[in-house]
C-alpha cells in the first residue's frame, strides 16, 4: 500500500521528469539527449534540470538532425549503454526513417540474438494546442509496422512514469509517444519512488456492457467525456486503453468486445491505414460472430494535420464525433 507521504500530485511533464531523474540516478548507463534536451530542458521542459544534476556527459544537446540522433542512439545501445533520445515533435521523425526501418528494430534478428538495442525514443505527438504543421502528427501507425520495436502511449502522469521506467529497462527499442495536450492539462497522484508498469497490457478505464470504446493517448480523455454523456442517456460504455500498441494486448480487447458486441475505435491519426484499422481487422478475425454492429472508426481526416491550426477542432476527434459513432452502432 502506497502511503500518502510517498505520493504527490503531478502533471505528465513532472512525472516524466521524475522517471528520467530516477533512471539516471540508478543506472550510469542511462543517457538522455536530443535537440535542446540538455541546457534548455527540452521544448516542453520534460528534461528540465537534469543536465545540471547529472552533467553534460549524460544529459546533452544534439544537432538538429533526427537521423543522426537515432543513429547515435543505436551505436550507444550496441556499446552497452541505455540511451533515451528525445525528438522535439513526432512529426520530425520522418528524416530518421532510414535508421528506424533499416537498423533500429533489426539488430536482434540480424545478429541472431547476440545484440540488442535497449533504446527509448521519446516524442510529443498529437494536436489540441494549435501547433503549426508537422508539430501535431500521429505517426504511431508507421512505427507499429517496424519489426522489432515497441510502441507505448500513456494517457496520465501516474501511468506515464511507470511505463517510461519499464521502457528504459526493456531490452528492445521503445517508441514512447506523449500527447502534447496532456502534458499539463492532466494531473493525478504519482508515487515518489521507482516503480514500473509492465508493457504490453491494455487497461480497462471504464466498465460498461453496451459498447466498447478502444483508444489510447490523447483520445482517452475524449472517450471519457463521450462515455459520461452516454451514461446520462442510460448507456454504459466500456473503455479500453491501449497503453502499448506493440505488443498489442488483443486478449483484453476481445474480452470486452465479446461482452458488449459493439466496438468503436478512436485515434488521432489519419483514418486510412491508421492503427485503428489493425485493431478493427483483428476484431473481425477473432470476434466476428459476437458483433451486433460493424466496427466503426473515429479518426483524423486524410489530410496533413492540422491543415490550419484555426480549424484543428474539426480535424481532431472529439466527444461529439465519438457519441455519433456510438449512436450508430447502437441503432
């Protein structure tokens, strides 16, 4: 039982900073680096104060070269260290796709298990705060297609800290995506001490029996709001949070869908080819005869995100669109 003295209320930024602080203090192999991640403490201040505490040899700035950042981290990991690289925005990952696709996830296979890449790549993603183009992309679907990597997306501070510490200890490369909108808008109680939350498990956020909402990251908050409105209308909706996309806890998803008979998948990326399409396909493969209605997706539009920041609210899924999908599957 965690005592009150060992718990404090934090934002996600503070919880992530605590996790990195603990990892650096416990293991000298942990290094933190990225564009402005050292002296300035990161664009969103997730690494604030760490360079002063641990020195420039362990928390440092890099050139504006994402391919170089990922490649450098791969080399450090192969040398026995545990690098934690920060990419300023997930939309900046694309110049590093060669390193990601050709090298990052392949070394275990390429060396027949002799070498591993225990590397974490942190990146803020998603909209809701009116950023300019390429600052709100949701590339999780692309990353999930890279063999050999894991993809983690937390939705609240307590979970973010434990998941990040687990990711740093993982023997494989982990993409750790953090919803920009949740950095300071969500607070909850976070234990002071070191703890891990296992990767690869979905979470039951809300119980219900009429339909299942499947979501992750910034869309968990959206689905909570939709479920609250539905509950006032007499409809109890279950919410499943996919904290880890790869590996995917499909058992939890199927358990819920088989109970409710209806599924709506909510994600922020483009609808076509988004990760929600993979979830929908697996539901169709393994739970088709339990379904009372077609699986629906609520997602971003097939356009750059956002087309214009002033109309971002039309692009990013909201509770209104989720409720419309729920009403459709319930009719």
